[in-house]
C-alpha cells in the first residue's frame, strides 16, 4: 500500500507539471484562452460587425497573430489557419508579430510557401522592443510582403546548425548551407531585399540591429508600434499572385487571432523537452507497473504518456537512435527485476536515458532552440533514477520479508507438543513429523510444511514435572 501511494503521488506530479506550469504562465501573462477573435479597435457608431469580424462599411480590417518562441509544426499550423481565416474574412492585411530564436527547417519552408502564395498582404513585424528574428525568423521575415522591425530589435544569425548547437560534418554542412542560401536568395530576389546580407546571415551567422536593417534594405519599415506601422504601410503597393495591390490600412480595425486551446496544448506537448519527459514518464510507468503488478495507476499513466509522446514525435525531427536508447533504458530497468546485477543494469539504463535524450532531436533545424533542455534532461534522469531505485528497494525489501500468512508463514514459529501426535500453534492443532522423540508439553520449532504435516525439531529440553 505504501508503494502504491508513493507511485500515485510521483506520477500525479510528473504528469500534471507541464500543464499547470503552462496554466501559470498564461495566468501571469493575463492571456485569454480559446479559439476566439478579439476586436481591439472598436468600429465607428453605426457600423455593424459581422461574424467574420468585418464591418459593413469600407473601414479597413487588419488581422493580427503573435508568434513568440521557436518556429515548429504548431507555429506552421497557426499561421496557416490565420491566413485562411483572414482571407475568408476578406481582411486588408495579416499582421504577424514575430519574436523567435529560430526553429525547424521544414516548418519554415512551409510558412514561406504560404506567404508567397497568400491572397492577402502579409506583414511580419519583429516586435516588441527587445525581440529578434533569429535564424529561421530571417527567412520568415524575408518571405513577407512587408518587413518591419521595432526599435531595439535585431535580425540575422541564420547559419544551419545541429539540434544541440553542434555543426554537422563538413560535407553535410556544405550541402545544408548551400540549400539554405539558395532559398533565402530566392526570397530576397522576390521581395527586392538585400541579398548580400541574406547570404552573410546564412553563411557567416551575421546579425544586425533594426536601424542597420532599414538602411541596408533588409526591411521596409521601423515602427514604434502598431498604429505607427499601419500609418507607414498605408498606400504601399505589394505583389500578390493575382497582381499588384495597394495596401490601405490607415485607421484600420484590429482583429486579434487568439491561440486556440488545442494549439496551446499541442504547443506544450510538441516541445522537445516535454516530449522527452512524456516518453520517460511513460516508460517509467510501465516499469513500475511490472515492479508492482496490480498497481494499475502507473500503467495507465504510462500508457497515456507514451501515446502523447508518440504524437509529439510525429511533429518533431526525431533521431531514432535517441528513441532506441530510451527504449533500451526501459528494457534495462525491467531486466533489473529478473537479473541480479547489483544495480549495474539500472546505472546502464540511466546512461542510455541520458544519451537518448541528448540525441532525441535530429539535426534538421536552423538553431539549437528546438532541442531537449539540458536542465530538463538532467532532472528527468535523476528523477527516474530515484523512482526506479526506490521501487527496487521496496520490492527487494518485500521479497526478503518473512511470510506471515498461510502454511509458509508457520515456518520458524514455536509450537507445543500435544497428545495423539499433534502440535499446537497459532490457535490450531497440526499433525507433525519429527526425527526426534518428543514428549507432551515440549516446545518445538517448525522446520517445514509437508502434506499438511509440520516437520518439527526440538526447541528445548523436555519439560519435567
């Protein structure tokens, strides 16, 4: 019972930690949750707002979306949904606030394709002050119809690196770099932006501040805020697939596209650190269920965690050598039950878990932002080690404890000889066998149980009258 309570508490904390921590972040930031649109600039009296968010007058409408963090599959989905929603509502422009250290190459390429084929103007605004368009953010900014930055922001450092920040081997590095250069040069040519800086940003990881970016024709506008940005955009001409259009967004109604609850959950789950944590908890749950069959709770939590982890793996560039090492760690933990190794299997499992976490994310990224956090990795390995070690201790302790019930529980107890070939122990009479001659009243020690008879030996000298 004590073991089950310990397992219950441990798994409850581990499983819910990602969700209540995310909830605290949302609460602190005072961000509303839900798949809703918030009109931040109300319509004039007499205007009627339709379900699409547009007014029945000719007042411009600008949809806004905030991207804050690494660019991944969920980011790609959010941008895709925003473009579709803004297009369906016939918005005059989609404004994307961007602050990112980088992200996945595949997700960035998909976003660029959506920008190039969008039917409405798209503006990427690197904001607020202190934000950056790092690595993959450079490509996204170059792909937008209009590129803008707030003061005290920077852009650049787009050289491809491995998931842990390491460089690929020389041949692969050259191939990946040349491919990235070709992509960003094509975007620069399409949007008429500085191609020299784009190539330096990819090859040499060059990064520049907002004012240099404006002077170098890397971006189009430097704006203090949204109102200033829209005033500077108003009247500009951009090229869409159907031809050039004039962007008229002065005094526009702002419609903010909020992150849906589903995307918030998916964003949490698909974080590499959370995916690793879920996989580790899942494996640990299965191990502890096998250590203590019938506990149920660890097995259920483990199965749920594994399913969520496998979903996350479908959206991340997973290195299956890392997955194999983590699975090996789980097998070694299970083998510890059957094989007497003095803890060597557990130590080997922890080592496999650590290196598996380091290798879990593949190198198909622009920055090291999409990787398992070293802090999370070390904490998880230590936590799993403590849990497995504690469970093993309790299992061994229970196995060594003398049986106190049933026939086996009689072994080692003291009984008293009674007439007619019986001994008395624990309130019951038992037939006995003994290699020695015994007398009534003599105390004996139970050696074993055989065919419902107790095999006994003298425990003391016969009692004399």
